[in-house]
C-alpha cells in the first residue's frame, strides 16, 4: 500500500512538473511574439502613427525633425529598416522622392501605403515638369483627418487583435484635429481681409491657404525645394509683394533663409521672426513637436504677422 501511494505521488509530481514546464514554455513563446514593425517616411506621418499605434507597434521614422523630404538622401540604415518592416507608411505624390525609389526597390515583404494619395490633390505648375500634384496635403486639417483614418485602418489590418486600442487612439486624435480645424479658421478670420496674403519660401501652403481663407501671393520656389530660383523669379516676387498689402513674408525651418531675406529687403517688407514649419514638425520639446502643435505655431505666426489676433488653442476631450 505504501509503495502504491509513493508511485501515485511521484506520478502526480511528474505530471505537475510537466504541466508547469508547458505553461512556462507557452508563456515564453507568447512573450517572444514581437510587435509588428512599422516604418514612416516623414515626421508628420510618424507623429500620427505613434499616437495611434502606441505600444502595440515597433515604429521607426526615417526622417527626423528638420529633415527636408524633398532632398533627403537615403542611407544604408534606411534600406535595412524597409527590409525588416511589415508596413511602410509614406506621403506619396513624390514628396519623399529618394525614399520612394528606395522602398519600391528594397521593401519586398512590407505593405507600402501612400497615405497622402487618399486625398484628391491640387495640381500646380512646376517650371521644369509642367503640372504636378501638390504633395503638401496635410495643410488642410480635414485632409489630415482622412490620413489618420487611413493609418488606423492599416494598423488594424496589420494587427487585428489591437483594433480596440487603435480605434480609441485614433478617435481621440481626430477629436483634437476637428477642434484644431475650427480654431485655425477663427484665427485667420481676425486678419484684415486685404492682408490675408501669404508669401513663403516654397510652395507648401496651398492647401492651408485654400482651406482657411488666405491667398498665396507668391513663393520664391515651387513645390520642391530642389529648385533654385533665378534672378528673374526673385524680381517677380519682389514686384508681387509690392503690389499687395502684405505686411510680412515668411521663411521656413527646413530652408536656408538667405534668399527670402534678400526678397524681404528688396521689397521693403518685414520678414516674420518666426519661421514656418512646412515639411517637418519641430524638434522634440519645441513649440511644434507634433502635427497639432506645428499647425498652431504656423497659424499663430501667420495671424500675428499679418495683423490678426490669436487666442490660445485649448482642445477639450
């Protein structure tokens, strides 16, 4: 009887140990399941993707704050990031020309999504190529909401088990963006009507101007910052500024200010002390280190320098 009991106890211990071992192995396997790898090409898309994806994705932004997507030259690290990714989110409409060429050639496994190409583009004239789609679609916050919805849907398709998290995060972001859209409209309306003229270094604010009631009176260069303005272009811009009631013109954070300073001096007009953020959000801990804060910083600078008054943006949940 004693031997039988001992055998039963021993068998029970062995079974329990086996079960514990299986449970531990299963836990280890579960812990080893990696988050999906998501790559964004520019800082604006990266900002939205991080807000929506949170801790449920492993995310990399190729461009960093201050990088100009028009002229950025890809690195070997970018190739590796594309090759190892599950999903690549980029703007499209040839904004990130070098990166688009790279991802098309190197990212064989990842799904590639041109988030900005869900927007019907404005078409503008470029000196060398004729009419081309304007890639700066995020200038209209309503377009930004469309892009946020697309990012949410792509992340849900990539990781369906995290659908609730992605949906909640996107909803919170969209609530803020809707309030931002209304706020921008209200600030621009405080500018005297004859002074709602926008002059910038490159043609990146057409969507913004059309959405919020401004006129782009002129730019130093076209859509792409690769372009170099001629002396004739500078002269024409100076004449255009003199022909309007524009009280100030604007440089941009990603572009050397020398030429726009020359234009301001020649036209006898103020160059706004605040540079506008056109193709990149601001550096971490700056007043423009997210898309929403970037749009607030731009609107504040434009409104104040063109003769309007600004109330603080205070979103509510």
